[in-house]
């Protein structure tokens, strides 16, 4: 009996580059763009590529578009957020203008009700003892775990009318922020808006007091508020889709947020800024070129660079990095600029908002997972806005069908 064995042939990065007639740096660019898949050799931990994939790519010539779909096509009508090229609008308002001129609370209310408050609303303080929900004496507890604990401690409510959901949203975000442990003297810095309005007790100020031990300058406070505004919603991101699916089953606001929490906890979504933070630290300690090379060799990509919706660069990163530069020089910004230069030299994609969040965390001497805490605290606003919109749709409308590709076994005789 003849037994056919399919043997997978592997090529190293230099071999792949020679077959395609490009430089090794271009191979990493192909990986970042989804044109090739990098596999880690278990012995020497270097990158390997399937010879068949390389040959297919070589026969196609120099590729310009990805050879595989980057996402499933699911189109959902919404009145909340519009992404048009490099423009982002919340309920028809330019998100970048909002980030500079109003508070996060005003934007949250806009997403929920469709009306932008003329003045910053004051959200009451809600604080609970979340340490009782976490093992005491555990030095490895991250802020994300505390956010989850604060959410769990609030319990569950099933009222889904707009007024109740908005009230729950205010309480939930305020509780999650206020229940984080205080760093430094605990004083809440004022937020100075572009028109000179001084806002006391803002959510951004309360979050700064719980993430940073240092006093916030007005430009840094503005940057944190802008970050929360820009992270409040981003159309149909993975966690937002999960939140809408939960809402379609008529889960209450807390169930919707729990669905969002579960999805955003993935390292490729909310946790990406922590990987960016490590990249910045490595670049500052060694060199940007070395940090980029290490990331490409280990993962086939550089965290904090590339965003599928913005091939020419994430406009959220552009604004936040500019606001951080306006706040004054800092070693983190020097590392960012060197990383941007190093990645551009390899023709890799421009930076995304996760790199900007990581830089904000470094400048503020915040914990490594501060970017995730900022992201999650802000995105709850978007999840609940989408939930209210989904409550108006037919329930259980998300029911995709599966295409079975497994083996079928004959029943035993």
C-alpha cells in the first residue's frame, strides 16, 4: 500500500527574500500587510515561511493588496459613529474637534442621546471597595482586573429604556474610575478646555489621579481627556460588535458591558497598548531599530503600527501625539519619533492610537496597563450607545451560519 505524506517545506527570511527578489525588510512589511504568514521555528525561534505560500506570492508579482480577507464582511447600519477616510464623526460632530473642545462626559452624553450638552455635566462620585473582590497581597493585579471587579460589584440591572441605560452608563463609568486605587496625593486636577473653561471633578481628572503619581499639567490633562473622547467609540470594532450581539439577545446594560469587557481583554484589542509600552521601553533602553527588528523577528509585526481602517496613518494617533508634544519634551516622545523613523525606513505602516496611549502612560509615569484602563473606561460609552440602538432592532437578528469543514464518520456497523 502506498502512503502519501505531505511534507511542508519551509523557507527562512533570507531565502524568502531571495525568491521574491526583495529585501528582508520588505518581507516583514508583507507580513504586516497580511500578504504572508510568519511561523516561529521551535528550535531557533526564527521566522519561517511556507514555501508554497512564497511561491504563490512570487508568481503573482509584487503584491499591492492583501491576498486574504482581513475581516468578515458584516455591515450594520448605525447613526452613532461614521468613519469616512481619515475623518471620524460622532453623531455628525467632528470627533477631533470634540477632543479639543469638550469633556469626555459631554461626548458620552452625545453618543447616548444624540444631543451635545452645552456645558460639561457633573457625574457624581461612585466608589466601592473592589479590593474585597481581588485576592489581597497579590502584587500582579492589573488595573483591568480592578475594572472587571468594579463592574461585577455593581451587580446587574435589566432596564433597557434610554433613560435607565444612560443613568447606568454614568454610574458605571464613574464607579469604575473612582474605584481604582489612588496614586500620588489623590487630588483631581482641573481640566482646561480650549475656550478657557476650567472643569473640576471631570472623569479624565479623576482617572489621572488614579493612574499617575505626578501632578498633571494642563496640556497633559487635555491629552488624557482627548484620548478618552477619541476612544469612546470607533464604529464596529470587535468589542462593539460583541456588545451589540449581547444587546440583540436583550441583555441589560451590565450584560452588554460584560460582553465588551470579554472581547476587549484580548491582547490584540484593548491590551495592545501594553505591548506598545514594552516596545517603547526597549527602544529607549537600546535602540529603535533594534526594538523594531526584535518585534519583527518574534511576532512578524510591530505593535502600535498599522490600522486596517487607516492605511495612511491613524488620525487619532496624529492628534494625541501632537498634544503630547505640545505638553513638552520627554524621553518617551523621543523614542516614539525614533520608532516612527525606524519603521518608515522598513516601509512599515504608520503608528496607531495604541502607541499614543502607551506614550501617554510613560509620560505620566502610569502603570504598564494604563492605556487599557483609559481605553476600557472610555469605550463603555460607545458600547452602551450601540446597545440602545440595537434595542430598537429585531431581537436575535445575529445568526450567521457555519460551513462545516470537518470529517464525517460513518456509524459503526
